[in-house]
C-alpha cells in the first residue's frame, strides 16, 4: 500500500517515504545531489521528490501485497475534444502548415472519468492506489519507460499522482569516455502493424529527430551530437512505433555546478516529439487549439541521481486529482495528415490503456 508517505517506481528503482519536494525551476541545483523522482508538466511546472528509501527493484523490500485496481466504469470516460472538434483542429494545423507557420504540431485531447478518492484500491490517504494501477499496466501493457509517482496530500508535501506506461525516452544522462552523455529517443509514427506505417510517418519522424538534434546542440559540445539510429521500428502492445536516437556530450559550461538541470530543461523542454517544429510556433498553436491543459501528460517523469538520469516523455500517462482520473492521447499533424486518420490514431493509442484502467 502506498499509505500516507508516498511511493515511486521508474527505471529499475523503487522509492518509499517521501521526505521533501522542490520546485526544479527555482532550485535546479538541488537535483545535482541525491536521488530525486521528477514530474514535469507540459505547461512548464517541474517538481521533484526525495524519498527516504530508494532501492533497486530487485532488492526492494517486499512489503504488503498490491491491492487490486478498481477503476472508473468504461462508459464514464469523456473527452476534451470530440471527433468533430479534433478533426477541425487538425484541419486548422494544416492551414498553418500551408501558410508557413509550422511544419508539424502535436494536437492532443484529454480523456477523463470520475474516480473518487478511496476507490481504485483504497489507501490510508483515501486516494486511489497508484501502485495498483501501475501493476495492472505492467501486466497488461509492459512499457520500457513505465513510471509511477504518488505522494498523497496526507504526506504534508506537495502531492502528485501519476502512472505512466511510456514507451519514449525524453532524456538519459550517463558518464561517457569524453564526459557526460545525454541521449533522447523521439517517437513519431504509429500504426497497428509495421505495414501500416506510411511515408508521412517517416517524414514526421525525420522532422522531429532533426528538432531534437537541434535542441541537444544547445547543451552539447560542438560536433558531438549525432543521430545513432533513425526510423527503427519498435513493437509495443497493440501497436508499433518509429523510434530514432540522438546523443551528444554535454558542454563544459552546462555541467558546471548549479547549471546542469537549468540548462537541460531550458534547452530541451517540452519534448519535441509532443510539441512540434518549429517548437515555438507549435506551442503557440497548441495553446490556441487545445481546450484542456495537458499537465504531466507530454511532460516528463523519471529519476535524477547526481550526474545520472532517466526521464521518460509522459505519454500513455494517467494522472489523478480532485476525484478525476485523466489520460491524454494525441497525434502529430503535418500537411500530409488526414483528419479522420489522425483521430483514429488517438483512439489507437488510448484504447488498450483506458480499457486496462477501467472496471
């Protein structure tokens, strides 16, 4: 049980007993010592929690058995944009492409369903049990960057409730022979099977990979940024993605004390794959066309441990607050987009996970 002290899991680490929360944008230097679990909202708020106990998943204490998850009824989900509204937004993005304002913009909608606190596997904090949903997703939709961070309001700290089955790497940070290496794995292109991937998917992936390469060049040594993999097909439960990899060696001025996370976030956030290109134009269009905030969906979730880090793009992500469970889904829109096909892509990305989270 999560209880009132909090619980987090990501990239082979499990943490319990939250003891501190910091605003990452106000105090980025705090992330340079100790282990922190991070949740950054797409709109810019970024917080990190430090836990008293952090273990490798294989050595974590067993603790109590995970409760069964009981989610909202499947017919109670609503969407921030119905099909007509979403297709109209796609058509508007295509107009912006024709006018030269943007090459690609990611347009998302937010699904929501009532889920009062104390159900979904109740905890001592009277909030749904994030661990129970994380276990349900791990069994039914295993993901390479699955994550969960739950710090209840009863902990006395800034609360958070996020459970993600993300397939996408936002940033990893590790030591390399020439200095700290940062890597990103943008996803663009989704279909049920490899045969369903189109030229539009491939062009979109190349476009976003180039954007991510440019982002990393703002924080890396000149000449070190490289695309190590382009247009690889990855299979995930119920669908396939096109995935590329970009990496570089961090510049000396970025790794100076107090600078690392301020510079990394300023140079790369929000992730390019869930915003668009050029990023500034895409963000303006997103603000115009999306009626609901994304929150942690399309933001980032993961851990930071001194000079190491692993952060996922917050896609395939549930978040809970004020008695409502939410889930985001979206698609990248280009001139080659068909509005109805893009709507169906958002349905494809949501159908398996929303079914798992529903009663």
